[in-house]
């Protein structure tokens, strides 16, 4: 086992040192993912904006103000809607979230009587980043409201008075406490009339509206952004780069004599092939992980099911290890194998969604794509990233990938053995 | 140490090795001398179990079968095709191949330093092999073959494409290894190398061994006579007895006892400008055995 790992490490190091190889494995897929991702994302809603629905149930001056402030935010696209269709839009993935301004929002803008929660945000629990961002924006917007309140002493005075009346009327507050509140409100009223309104326009630390999050699960299986389409395709391009690289490397080793030296060493033939397979597999998984991390950090690509992604990545890698072994016997010279591999792999990629995304394929094309292992790789990866596959749904592409890989691997090994005889 | 019986290998209709038998004793340096295409490399590949023979057997040290990894561990091979990773440094090549022979830690480091030291590559150990000269690559090829201290060393044309300095370095390395008791099988198409290095030599052509013995015995048996060549100051006068063939002022005498001939010429009253004695060599052996010269075969 250690020998196999020694062999694999050698191949990985050689791959990293091969500039051309690295271009196809890493640079090209990344360009593909970002370039097409950026083009497609420009088509729909504005790039980088979060599209939300706003439901105004309060219909007060304050709620209008909040909506206006939200609309001014550059990072939001705001659509006004009713609660029902807002929730549906979020479920379908048409809007990232909805914000419902509950009845009583305007009332509770009185400073000292915060009601339970005046704002409701409906969002998919997986969208933590957007949820946090939206919360921040809402705080800012509602806080802006409070600022306005403070900047208007008359209005504040009225609200304090109203609060005082409410406390007086409340029957769940002990009399002693009521006395303290009354005193406090009296002092407060005195205080605000003497306030300099300008002071508060610059902002002061006062608790903003309370926000309650409601989980609205996205049920539709649609990608959240164009990058979630281009990144799985890019992963397959990376895997294809590895496949071609390793197929050629086997021939290079045979031609340069290093394969002879490996076979002269006290290893079995199986060790030698296993070393190649492990290296190819590790390179494929590595490029998938790298693209996932980059996609996540820079382009907001999220993985709904990390466990599934691990399985999908592994099955994809194994399939292409088999393909690599098979391609390595398609020619006798390095140029021959390189030519054969790119011809075969480009066809697989074109058919399988490496160029036209699966989601955009017309029916007939989608049916044809099924002959390409690239399709099943993309499908499985998308299944884990946004298609929300159940284990049963994931089983099919993975089984196909493994079966294709196993058949091609055995074929490749058998023919390899005949060549070296 | 190495016993080969009736070894046979064919590629399609071409018989590359056609019933080869020989034995190499422990500590011996054994040469396989033959022109390109004689079947030397094919024989070596069968000796290390990389090629399966169509017929015959190879036995290493008793009845070890080189198809078995444990038997191959005792053999070091410097293949004719430079078997090195160009994108690795000498150090990295040695470390990788050393690990395949089970070397680790301190013993691996020692083996690497030793191999670099004897082949004189220490100064360039961290440079990529692709920046090396042909001679340096050959030296590294040998370093990789010997780093795990094998008892048997198979060297397949180790001096091809090598500058004279590197060639000498390689010879010294091989002689040192042989002095340490290593059994060496050396293939070449340069007869000078076989004469200098090998205890016994097998002359190989068209997949067959034509003759096998020590260099001296081969020359005695197949080399033919020595030649004395002399250049005269002027053509000899009429009636003077001249040995051999005379062509103008050039004289050529085929003889088994060349120095007696020289003495005879000196005493004959002929005025000699130059006089050269050519002993027969392996080249003449090959010529006599095949009717062709080693160089243009
Ligand atoms: N893989 C091969 N396929 C077909 N013919 C081969 C192969 N390897 C060697 N030969 C042929 O076998 C003969 C012996 O080759 P080889 O053993 O390389 O000779 P040498 O090493 O003495 O130069 C040559 O005629 C060569 O062309
Ligand atoms: Mg050869």
C-alpha cells in the first residue's frame, strides 16, 4: 500500500510540475466557470443583488418608510406582494426571501414598548449568508426609522405619552412599578423636548425592530445562481484534464523507459497500475474540491448536501480513472494518445453538458447526452449542490459512473497487459 | 549467479533472441557484445522478468525466478533507454526509486548521498534532470541502478551518447562495483569497452551467441593472425626477399609471431620509415565470425 502511495505521489508531483497539464486541469475549468457564470448571471436579475418580496400588513406610515428605505438599498431588488404569493415565490426559488411587515410595526416603533416581533423574514434555512445579510439590511433600514423618530421631538413626545397611557392601562404591571414608569416617562418627556434633533440624525445606539426568521424551504430544484451551473461543469472539465493527462503519462512512462524501471523494481504490475489509478483519482477529487472551495468563497456556490457531494465526486473520479486507463491504450505514441483522448473527451464533454448546460438542453439533446459519462458526473454533482437529490436519485448516476468506470478500467488494464508483453 | 538456458523470444516473424545459453559466475563481469539489433536488450529484459520468454529459462542465484519481486530486489538495472523523470531532480529521482526498493529514513538518505557521490552528481543534485547533459543523465541512470546495493548489476549500453570524461567516470564506477564483489552483465557494441571491463565476453549476432570466452581466448581462437605493417624508405632492390605482401613501399605481413617478424625485418637490410604491429582484437573476432564489421553491422 505504501508503494502504491509512493507511486501516486510521484505522479501527482509530476502533474503539478507540468504547466500545460495544469492549464487544462485548473486554469481552463476555472476560466470556463467564471466567464460563463458571469455572462449568465448578467442576464437575469442584476448581478450581486438579492431579490426579495415585501409584504406590507401594517400599512402605516412607518411601514411605508421602511419599504422605501429597503428600495433605496443597492443590494436589494424589492417587489411588493401579498403574503401568499411572496411565500410561493421563495419556495420556488424566484425570490431569495420575503419580508413581511406585521401589523403593529408602526405602533411598536414607539421606543420603549417593543412588541414581540414586527418583521418576519421567510427564507430557506440553507441560505445562511443571505439571511444574515438581509437581517443586517433590515436592521439598518428599521434603525433609520428610529433615527427619524428621534429627529422629530414632537412625534417622540407623542409616543412617550402614548406609552405612558399604555402602562397606566396595563393590569399586569404592579402599582409600584407603574409609579416608577410614570416618573420615568415624565422625565423622558422633559428630556426629549430639550433634545437637539440634529444629534440623532447622526445615529445613536437604540435597539431596532425585532426580526423573526421563518423557514421557507425551497422546493423547486433550480440553481441559486448561474455559478451553480457553471461550476459543476467546470469540475468535469478539470476531471477531463486529469483524465487526458494520466492517459498520456502512462504512454510517456512506457516510451521514456521509466515504466521499465518501475517493472524492474520489486513491485507487482498491479502496484504500478494502482499507483496510476490512485493518482488520477486523487487529482480528480482534488480539482473538484478546489473548485467547490473557490466557488463557495468567491462565487457563493453552496452545497446542499456535502455528504452526497463526496459520493458524487468519488464516483465521478472513479469513472474517469477507468476512462483514463482505457484511453491510454488508444495509441502507441504520446501524440496518438493525446489526440485520441482529447477527441473522445471533447465529444463526451459537448454531449454531456460541458458546453451547453444540462438544464438548458432541449429534450432530444438531453436524451442523447446520456451516452456521455460527463453528463452523469455533472448530474451527480448538481444533485448534491442544488438538485437536492434523495439517496435513491443519487444512486442512479453514481451506479452508471461506477459501472462505466469499471468496464473501461478492466478493458484498459487487459490491453495494457498485452502491450507490455 | 545468472543461468540462462535456451532463451528464445520472437516479435511476430522476427526472432529477436534465438536460443541463448550462458552462465555468469558470482563476482564476474560478463559482456554481451554485438551490433544494434543483436538481441542484447531483449535478453536483458527477459533476465529481469519484464519480458516473458517464449522459450527457455532464466535462473538467478540458484533457482530464483526474476518474475518474482523478491528476486528482482537483488538486481540493479541501468536500462538502455534513459529511465529517469525529466521533471524531477537527481535527488528526487533517487528518492523515488529508493523508496520503491524499500529504503526509508536514514538508510534512504545515505543511499542517495552515496549514489550521488560515486557518480559525481552532488553539485547538481537539486537541478531538474532535463537540464543535464547526456553524460550526466547516463551517470544518474547508473546511480539509480546501484543505489540499493544490488548483488547483480545489468548495464545495457551504459555509455551511449556519453562524453569521454563521463565515460571514464562510468568505467571507474563499474570497476569499483566489480571490485566490491558485484556481478555485472554489461552489453555494448563497443569492443574496446568489452575488452577493458569484461572477464568473459559473449559475441552476439541475430539473436544468437556465436562465441563465448575470455577476451584473450576469443582472440586466440577467432582473431586470426597479427599484422605487421611497415612503410619502406624506398622500394627494395631486385632479388631481396621480402615477407608478406608488398605494394609500392607499403609492406603488410600476416603472422602469428609479430615481434619475430619485426626483428626479421630489422635484420633484413630494408630501410623502414614506420613499423606498426596490430594484434587481432574483438573487432577481428566479430569480422571472422560474421564476415561483417561490428561498426557497420
Ligand atoms: N517491442 C518490439 N517489437 C518488435 N520488434 C522488436 C521489439 N523490440 C526489439 N525488437 C527487435 O528485436 C531485435 C533485437 O532488438 P534488441 O534486443 O533491442 O537489440 P539490441 O539491444 O542488441 O540492439 C531487433 O531487430 C529489434 O528491431
Ligand atoms: Mg539494445
